[in-house]
C-alpha cells in the first residue's frame, strides 16, 4: 500500500521539533548522493540540492521526499528512483500552497523514475540532453508508472539531445503535460509515449518544438500511442521551423496510434510550421475524437499518412430497454427535453415479449436533458 504522511508541517517546524511525529527525518541541501532508504523518511530538501557530476543518487521504494518552497534538485551525475506498485516514491511539497520548483537532469547517462508521484511542483521534471554536435542521443530518461498532479507549469520536459520513454503514467491538473524541445546543432530528440492519461491540462497535453539554428538543423522523432486525453485545452501540438533569424530548419517525424481525445477545447492534433521549415511527416492510425473543437489541423510542409481505419468521430448515444411490457399491447416510444413536451420516435410496435430493447440508438448531446418513455396505444 502506498502511504503518505499528512502534510501539515511547515519548513520552520521541521527543524525544531517533528521527532514526535516521525521516527526519523533527513534534512538535506547542497551536494547529495548515495542511497536513500525508507528508514530515513521523510527526506527534506531545505534548500537547493545537487547530485555532482561523477556521483549518483539511488532512491528506494517507499521513500518520501519533501522539497521546500521554490527549491530544486539538480542532477549532474546519475539518479535512479525505482518504486514498486505497492510502494511508490513521492516528491511533494510541505503543503499544497508551497510549491517546490523542479528536478533538473543534466547528466549524460540514463535516469530512471518508476512508480514515482510528483505533486505540487512548478515544473516537476526537466530533462536536458547533452551538447555534443552531430552525435546520437546519449542521454536517456525512463519515466514509467508515474503520476504528475497539481503542477502549475510543465509536468515533464525533454530538451535537446536525448532519448526518452514515458509509459503508463498519468498527468492530472497540470498546465502542460509533456513538452519536447530541440533547438540546435544537428541534435535529435527521440520520444516514446505510450499508455498514458492526460486529464485537466489547461495548455497542451503533449507538445513539441523542433527549431534549427545557424548551419545546423534539429529533428524530433516521437510516437504517441494508446494514450487518453480528457478535458484538455489542446491535445498534441508539434511545431517546426528555424529559430528567429536562423538559416536552417527544424524537422519532425511523429506517429499517433490508438489514442482517444475526449473534451478538447481547441485542437486534438495540431501540426504547424514556421518560416523555412524542414521535413515533417505524421502517421495517424485508429485515433478516436470526441467533443474536440477541431480534430487534425496541419500546415505545409507536414505530410500526413492515415493508416488502417479512418478517423472515428464519437457522440454520446443511448438505447432503450423495458421489462414490464404486456404481451400483445401496442407501444410508442416518445422523447422529451423538459418532461412536458413529448414527440413520437419511430412507429408503434406490438410487444411480443415482456422484455424489450430498442434496435435504434439516439444521440444524446446532454445526458441530463433528454428523457424517454413508452406510451401504450
């Protein structure tokens, strides 16, 4: 069971007397490394902290980390925070009004966050790739089975030269879910996002920017599959083009497969370009769109390939059942939006069984304003 201690303590109190409330506490700032175990709970980041280059931090399942208001953890070395389904690792604020800043990754290796919960942050995870011109990404980040909740900025950011995997994670009550940015030096940004849910994102749930600079281009490769988007400002947005005044281009190749978009204020999938954009392609397969202002909007030079099933648009619908019909009697289906005025639906039918189910479905724009009845004739 994933247990959280009650967040009623303020930072000042933590330094003077919470021993009565917890069996242990570990107060940290400055350089940090080594292994954090649940026996040291809670770990309290009282000021900015850094994992130095050449060192690593391992966080075990069940560890609780409180990060003070405005504080960050910068990782120049390595970090692995691997929880389990029954013992998550939590990164959270001292209370829900004192937001911590970010965990910023600047290392050149592999960072892993499994079964981690990030709560009440300004920008929870910020992953910055290497700066080696012309090389393949050698910085990788794995974020699996994690939750991001109540983030006022961006929950998860991937920047420049890195390869990333986000699986079975949820983003709820955040301004922006996942952002990807590659802006320089023939850099490549690879991302695989699968089986994730995005709920109540005010901005874009997923967005990407690929912008070349000077003599160099930049490229995003991204796949988004089996994800659900509900009550979001925008679903997925990818933009390509050079940085302002630059000579070269941004490129992108993205795929959207088996995703569902339900309740999108703006556009479900938006693919845009600026100035002298480069090469861009998108593959769309088996996506479902419901209650989106627009489904797919593209600009040149994006090339779109629709694979397998066509775009499927959904609307709410109902069928009717009754268990109290008199066999041999005639009945008429009627519908009303106000329970006062009723209109006939279809023709009169003869009941051949006490149970009846309609063969038709009725679209329902508002579940609370459409009613049905059977009237004997």
